[in-house]
């Protein structure tokens, strides 16, 4: 794990990861790494028929995130330049385990482990979570066409998968601070005091770096 600040913001679809990552990037002047979503050519088909298109969808995301993180390691972290990302590579496992058939998941997991064995790991994780109603409202507000057919049950299950995974992550990676933010109670987009509180928690968790709000 690098000593250079590498913050990742994670949570289920629609919870506000990119908005918060943008705010962290702007405040601390960290390079912003945003995941590729809209460019995935399989997403429309995936939300219409998850069973049929899940493997192609997950492999596209894995390959693109692998390339992004390789570039981040080479161009930023190795040069002591801090980074904040609006995803963590572990999200691939959360989604793949939910959507792939057992045999597909087994193959996918083998590929994932090979590709991510030497990937840079974050030293701070900000975990956003919210109720299904809040997630649905935010998804509707951002108006992505390929998300309009998303099953409410799928989103609810995904949120539960995230919670289970984060608990496991905290147990297996006690050296990495996890900052939990409840999106039902905190509005960091419209309430400056809520954003300031989160930024202070991030500041206090950063490795070997002093910043002032």
C-alpha cells in the first residue's frame, strides 16, 4: 500500500460517489480518477437481460479499470502525486458475484486475481450508503438512459452486497481507514457543513500529509 494519499469513494449505484470524489479532488487538489461507465457498450443490453450480458459487461469494466489503475500507478502515485477515485477495484467482485453464473464467476475470479495482484491499493476508503428510496431518487435525477430499466430488486440486493463486502473489508484490512457516510442523513451536495465534516474525516485519515480546511 502506497504512502501517497490514494482515496477511493465507493457505494452502490446512485449514491453520489462521483460528486463526493469531485469535492475531495477540488478541496485537496488531488488528481481525480473517474470510472468509465457510459462507454461500456453492453450496459443497455445488460439492464434489459442481466443473465445474457453480465459476463461481457463485467469483463469490459475489469479491463478498463485495470488500464486506468495501471496508468494511475505509473503517472501519479509513483511520482508522489495524490489521487482520489470514484471507485475501488473491489467493486468488480461485488457486481460479478451478484450477476454471473457460478461457472462464469469462477473463471472471472481467476482473471480478476491475476490482473489485480499488483494493482495500487487505496489507503483511505469513503463508503457511501443509502436506502433504496434515496438511491432511486438520485438515479432518476441524473437521468442515465441505460439505468431506467434497472430492477429495483437488483439495486436493493446490490446495496446489501456492498454492506456485506465493506464489513468483510474492514475486518481483513484494519490498516485502511473506512469512513462511512449515510446518504439518507448527510447531504454533502447542498449542505456545506455536511461536506466540511466529511472532508475533515478524510483529512484526519490521510497518510503522512497535513492539510488545512
